[in-house]
C-alpha cells in the first residue's frame, strides 16, 4: 500500500461496495455529496457533523468505501469487525 495518495489519485480512485468502520477521532480522507471528489481530511466526528444526513465514504486501501459505522482508531472492513455471536 502506498504511504500517500495525491488528490488526483483519490479523486480517480474506484468506489468499493465493501462497507468500512471509520475512526471517530483519527484524521482520514472522507467525502460525501457536495464536496470535491478527492475528499476532505477530517476526523470521523467532523465528517459526520459536516455531511449532515448525506452518506459518507472513507478512503482506505486505495479505494473509497461507504461508512457503515464509526468507532475505531483506523479504518477497517465492517465484515472483519462485526460478527454475529451465537447466544449460549
């Protein structure tokens, strides 16, 4: 994985259908309708406040991912984070 992506690379990056858990307090690249395609460098909390009710995407692993929830210190796949637990 590259350590840094140019704005033009982020703007041209594909959009994945894999939902991600995004960080609340860590700065990452977020975007939503009405802002530039390369996104804004914000914390998850700032992205939520600024986006209103618009769906938010986070840039991770070279792709834009829809945000399913917030709460970790780094962006990760929701499938890896959320698990069903069989009640005992």
